[in-house]
C-alpha cells in the first residue's frame, strides 16, 4: 500500500518541474476562497508547525524538507493525519541509502496518513517507483 501505482496516481501524484504548476493549481482549487496560513498543532509540550493550512477545508501543505528533514516522529505525523483530511507534500526528492533518516521519516509519515485515511497529494522529482533507490556501491 505504500507504493502508488502510476495509473491510480492520476491527479494525486505529480512528477517533475513540468507538473508543479498543476500541483499548485490543485491545491488552490481545493482550498478555494479559504484563508491559507501557518498554524501550530500541540503535541504534548511542544508544537508542530504546519506551514500552509486551511482548517475550514481540512487541507494542509508541506515541503518534504519540512516533514522529513526535521526531527519529527510518528506522534507528530499522526496529529497531522488526525487534523487534516487532505495533505499535500511538495518537492519529494530521489532518496537513497545516504538519506536513511529521511526515508524512515517519510515511511512513518505515509503510514500515519494511511492510518487516518488521509488523501495524500504528492509532487516529486521522480515517479513513485523511483523515489527510493538502493545504492549497491
């Protein structure tokens, strides 16, 4: 379930610079006239920053770096999934074994979104099957 198939990913998975405008357009189409702003979600004694969110529509948007290149974990991702029904993730890079912590966080994030049946819309550098490449060198 972690790997979207390209045919079923139509409209929820955007690849490369040429499809970034379509990704942006879908986000703003779904947000509509709702106000997009930064918000904080409380996780115990700390907060998770959601850089772009509209609570009246239940939609938020992150860049990959904001989700997976920071020290976030399952509790943070589960709270995001509990709070929003649709999550956009922008600029997912090609990953390899040198990015092991990013990969672990991304897997945990995907699993957390799955747990709450969140609609995930992704813009990535590569098709789904190419996001993680094992470096055999």
